[in-house]
C-alpha cells in the first residue's frame, strides 16, 4: 500500500496558479491539442521567472565575474556567488561545498577523474610506502585489487565513468543487483556480499530514473563507514522532488552528490558537485587554466582551494543566475508538498496501467519509497511506436532505454516508455495519458 505523506499536496487552485507560471503551456501539442508534458524526469519545463532571470542577466549584468572591479563585473560576481549560496541552501549544504559543472555527468566524471589523477603513478596500497603523508590525495589512491561498487540501476552517467576508472587503475567493478520488484537490493545480506575490505568507492543512484525507486542507504552507508569507502550519490532524479539534506547525508557517510539544474526547473548547461570540504581538499584538479590558480610561473603553478579549484575557465554565469531563481521557486512551493502530490499522481498511473491489458510496469507497483517516475512496456509494441501514439494524443513521454541499459536488461526488455511528473502535472493529464495508452495495442492490431 502507498505510504501517505505528512505534507499536504498543492491544492487544485495552487496547481492552477503554478501552471500560469509556465509559458510552455501556452503552446499546443502536435495537431493543435493541449499539451500534457509528462517527461519531467528527462528535463523539466521552466517557469517564466527563471527564463526572465537568465535573460535579465544578459541584458543588465553580463560582465566577467571575478575578473574586474567595474559595476557590471561586480554584479556578475555577486550572481555567481549567490547561486552557490542558493543551491547550497536548497540541499542542506554550504556554499564552500558547491562546485558548479556543466551538468551532473561532468560532476561524476570530476570525481572519477580526480581519483584517476591521484592514482596515477602512486602505490595502490592504502597508506602504503611511497604515499606522501603530507598529500591529502593519498586517500584517493586506487589500484589493482581495489574495488568500486555501483548498482544495476545506475544511469550510464554514474556507471561508465567508474568502468573507465577501473580500466585505468586495475580496480574491479562490483555491483548491487535488484530485488524481484526492481529495487536496488541494499539489504544487509546483499551489501555484505558486495562491499568488502577492498571497496574504495561506492557510487549509487538515490532514485532510479527508470523505476523511480529510492535506494535504501542505511546498510550501505554503515558498510562504507566500516571500510572507509568514498560514497557518491546520484541525486539527479530526487533533487527536484524530495528534500535533500547534505549535512545529514555527509554525517552518515556520504562524501558527495551530484545535481542537475535542468531537472530542477533551471537552465541547461549547469550542474553541481556537492562534496565535503575534506573531499575537495583531497581531489587534485582535473581541468586546469584560468580562474582556478593561485600563482603561475613558466615552470609550475599552484591552485586555489575549495570549489574554485574545480571551476576552471569562463563560467555559465547566466545559467547560474537562472538556477538560483529556480531553486528559490522550488523552495517556495515546498518539496514535501510537491512529493505528496506526485505520490497521488503515481498511484493514479499505477492503478490505471494495472487495468490495461498487455501493459507491464517496470519496477515497484506501489508508491512506497519511490518518486513520480513510471516506466512501462506494452506487449508487442515498440516503445517508440507507443510514444508516437501518445504524441498524437498530445501526451509527451520518454521512450528508449533512458540511458540505463543494464536495468532494462534485468527486466528482459531493450527499452520502455516512461512518464514522469512535475509541479504542473494534473490528474486530468494522467487520465489523458491512460486513455491514450489503452488505445495503443488496438491501434497496432494487437
């Protein structure tokens, strides 16, 4: 059974007011129909205030941040600094823990490549002879015989970088598998089989972008603490849908998490690594150049500390300003209330799909510990064809493998169709979706 949220969902009137903030709703879908956008898990639509803030930055404050003292440059610098503060506030972190990247994929790669750089030419044994006792990067050294743990539910962005790291260092990649209902199996028994004294890194999705299931973390974090493993969470799906508290997570053993602006009502082209100061101090720089240096001679350079060490070059200033506005908008709505509403919408989808012949939900069939993300397969019909039928009805959904081929393989399918919800989603849009899905098999003569 579903677990009711303690928070109250937005009322019908409040949802209507939110919908008035989103310009995309003024355009029709294909064929002039009203658009039901149900692909928020891939990319979120933007409220007008975010679009206007990004444009306003270009109109009025487009200076070189941190590079001069004239007024426009000072305004650009303030916008950049404020964005660090605002994103940090939403996720329970400090501005000194926020590194802006071009997306969450780059944030994951930033950590994996920093480990690769730290490990290059270094002895792999933890605290082994030859490791410089004064070098904080020694804690990141990875080598043959060490292990990196992921799960079968990972998005490729939190799988392929670790495969590459293992290939470069000789480490072994291991993974937590799935329970029969498609959740990450993070039970004590499963964790004890996979996490060993050789585990150096654990990188897990916080919520699957296919099943929507939240990963239970307690036993994983306990095992990670026992072996002093670095823990990274992919919070791209959860960041705009449930409250995150990095202070609490880091106290429990999480060293880093990654965020994606464009999934959080913000602009494309910017994401973030949220990491403890200890990890940022240990990580060597990956991208080098302007903005991240202290001093440069012809022979060598020294680098800045904290987030600036990893923010080389010209930065996405307008995008940061837009993201700053987006997280403020999310906070004003209340993530607890948004999640409560999405729970009701998810239950409506699951109940509706259960009545459609030939449709199979991938993953849990209730709303316990899950987000508003539902992937499904239609017997005898390719997901792209499903998507075209729904598009003809004005309903926009995601089709394909969702950058998550291994979890699809576990379900015995190559791809699926997926619905996901945002703050503008209404029960009426869900009903239109269900009506369209019900017509798919007959449309193709199945």
